[in-house]
C-alpha cells in the first residue's frame, strides 16, 4: 500500500496521480485509435473530454449517494475532495455512456455510435485495469480475509484480481479486433458487447470476495446487481445477432 508519495516538498495522493496519468493516456489512445479507424481526430478528442468529465462526475456521485451519503450530507464540501478517492466505476460508466449518447446526438454524429463504441472500449479496459492498481496502492476496494500465499495483509488482493482479469479481457479484445476486422466493419459494436459480457462476469465474481462497503442493496452488492443487468444485456445482444444472421433461426 502506498496511498501517499512523499516528495519532501509536497505529498502527492497516489490515487490522484494514477487518475491524472490515465486521463493523459486516454487522450493519446483515443487519437491513436481514431487514426486507425479513419475517424475525425478533433471530434474524437471532444468526445473523449465529454466522456472523461462525466465518467469522473458519475463515479464520484455514485460513491457519494450509494456508499457514504451520511458522511457527505454532514460534510458537503468533502464531495469536491476528488484527490481523497471515493469513486464507483459503474456510476462513471453509466453517466459517461449516457453523456456520450447525448453528445453524439447533439453533434449530428449519432449514426457513428457503433464505431465509437468500438473505438473506446479497449481504452476503457486499459483504464479499468490500471485504475485498479491505483485502488491497490490507495488501499481501498479490499478483499475478505484469507490465508492464501498471495494474500496482502491477510486479505484477498481483489484490486489485483480485477486488474489481471481486465488485462485478460484487453488481450481478448485486441486479438478479436485484429482477426475479425471484416466482421467488425459490419458490426463494430460487437467489440463493446464482448467487453460487457466478460467484464460483468469477472466483476460479479470478484464482488463476492470484496469486504469493503458495497452500497445499499438487497442480498448482494449494488455493483453485483449492475453486473447481472449488463451480463443479460450482452447475452440478449448476442442472441439477437444469432437469430438475425442465422437462416435456421429465421425459418
């Protein structure tokens, strides 16, 4: 654990440093992939900025309202202390996705939605994998107690589990993209739903090993419920594509 990097003249919160690095990396990767997919670089940058702003806002609001509302209600100014951590990934993902839809619609680029879903999903996977390293250094999102050889301070290193799982997903995404370029020309959003399926499975499983407060929800954590919804949404997508493309199902 390394929540603070002490440079002598200043102390830098590690999580804040990781987030700052990921923001710069996201812009770079957005431009790189926009070139590869023959998309407008300037518009991609604008869209990236919108997604980033609303991802941070949604992740923060998710933490404030669903994980620690009583604390922030008593200390409202603390809502703006982003550098202290306190983010919910799914909150950021949902609000960012909604904002992206709105921006594409207002900009008259909604017809390219599926291509942008393909563009951003590997970047999202990179950000999530590296972001969980920030969680590990911060000491949040910790796991239940265990006696395993790789336990960290007697607990499951669930942050590392998440990073490794997401790294595996990233490899799958990039491999699939490189080997199925023709199919992705017709169904560019397919890459996004592959991520949605694999991420929701991994997230739901790892949630059962976490021991920090997971929000107010019956039976299982709020993130587990969201993962289940996203899992079924991806299953519906692949089922519908199979029905629409396979003549055996249409007859």
